[in-house]
């Protein structure tokens, strides 16, 4: 199991954040590294439009 972090996810927003998977340097191959992900279910890609926040009131 690898550690991961989620960035730019606001608790009040339906827009998902960005997930970064921490891969230890000793696990990296100098030529190519393949990572398999085991998901809990089907992946759901965000297809909404992201725009600037006009007001948070």
C-alpha cells in the first residue's frame, strides 16, 4: 500500500481534488515504473466546468 494525498479539494465543493500517490524512491525503476491501482468501484471522472469563484457569500 502506498500513501496518498489529496490537494485542492474544498470540503463544501462537489469538484474533486487532485490525488498524488507517494512512491518511495527505492521503488522506482530507472527505465520504467508501472503502478497498478485497486479501486473500490468504477471510476467516476469529473466532467463539469471549472471556473473562477465569483463570490463566496
